C-alpha cells in the first residue's frame, strides 16, 4: 500500500488525544492518515475529554521516566506552537512528600536538569497537605487544557490534505494479522500500520488485556476573596488527609477541579455511568479534604470520567499486537501527557519500515 514517494497508509481508531496527536505526527511526516471514531471528532465523550490534565516531569526514583517526561514537555511546547493556540498553562506543579524525602527529591530534580525547589505548606494556604509533609515545586511544568488540545488538533487535521476524518464510524473489529479494520457498515480498510487507541473500547477490538476505571471529579468555583489567588496557583498533588488527592487550578476557561485515586474504581462498562449516583463518591472525595474550608467553594459540576489501563501494569502502555497493528491503553492524566511520545514512536516505526 505504500506509495513510491515513501508515504505510508495509516489508520487510527479512536479520536482521543493519542489518536489525534498520532494523526498529526503522521501527517506531518508525509503519511496518509484515516482517523475513525464512533462519535464526533473530537468526541466530548472520549476518555481524553476533560478540562485539565497535568504535565510533570520528575520521577525521583526513575531517571528514565523523568527523561521521557522532559521530552514530552518539549513536545507539548512544539504542539502549542504548531496548533496555534494556548493549550499549556505552565503554572508549575507541586507534589507533597514526607519531609525526610524533600532533600532527596530536589536533588534528583537537579541531577535530571529539572528546576525544583522545596515549598512549605504555608505558601499554599488553601491546600491541605498531609501531616508531616511539605511540597516540591516543578517550576517548568503545568496544566494542559485538555478539551482545547482535542479541538485544536482536530481543527488542524481537518485542514490537512493527507488526512481523512471519519466521525460516527464505529469499528467492529481489527484483524491483527492482516491490518484490516472492519467498520459497522461492512467496509474493510487496509493500511501499512493501524493504531487502536479507542479508550474503553480498545479491549473489544484487539487482544490487549485492558482494565476499565471510573473516577469521580468535582469542579468548583472558589469564593470571591480567594479567586485571584487561585488564578496564579500551581497544580498540586499528593494532598488531602490521605495524600491521594489532586487539585487543578482554574484558568483558561477551566474550573477548579479536585480528584483522588481513592475514588477510582474498576467497572465493566461505560454504559451505566449515567445511572450511577455520584453523590457518595463526591462526599468521599470531600472527606479527603484536599482544600481548606472546602464548604466555602461552590460545586459547579460532578462528573464521572473513565480511563483504561493495561492489565498487569496498571499504566499507559503502547503494545504491538500484530505485525502492523499497535494498541494503546491510556491511563488518565499520565496517558494524556505522554501522548506526544506515542505519536513520535509510531512515526519512528513508519520511518524505519518496521511495520
């Protein structure tokens, strides 16, 4: 299927962040791309859709992971310039650590070339740190405006002559041996490379064990007397009484958001999320007390979100599931922030002819 000019045919199943950014990278690399999604493109019902996603680089116990995220940070800056819209709020990211680890964490940042400094809880008076902890600020990090990323990438793709966007096209199967994609209307599409990045539906299309998770997010409006403080606040993680909560600051049209992996749970399907009562989960999140005086904040929305992880690792994994078929199980915020690296890897496969 390859053309004489070296371009190759790529099919991407799923128009979440991984699918969209992979399509962008492949088109920029001179390849022809067909992007299919069961809903609109971008799809507000995808597991990628949300107001915010954090980008942080430092994993103090894993130098390789730090290196990958430093590279991802650079790719996001390049994408912001390419897509021509502000999508990366570099407000910094603070993570809470036991006080006896602060020196080691900041030293690891220095060794990796990541700008860090220790932060005392009093510097973030509206955030509740776990007892005995302090923070480490990654100054050159921040928050992605996730929905804006999806819209900007879809807009760029819609104007590219080598890209064929096919919304409302449900894929019912992928032949991993022949790299054939079967749609619900009976059409069979072939390609030199297929990437399946269909979030919760990935496991229905390829034999990559995937675990589906549901998480409750609460979106807030700060009280008027602290609203200006929040406008310049960093993202903060590892907070709350149990140290498992995150807060994403408002800005760029996004609300303040709190979340916690303490309210993440395995589910079998996304279909019943509208019937699930979110109030008990939101109450559990409130009891974790990630913010001080939480009762003064106005609840703007409570939402159930989904993400898929690779079974066994619990993470975001890019796997080769056939000679020319790849699959991506995406994990929440980390999967979103690493999406440019997946796109880069797929282009590398095409360039080297490894597909």
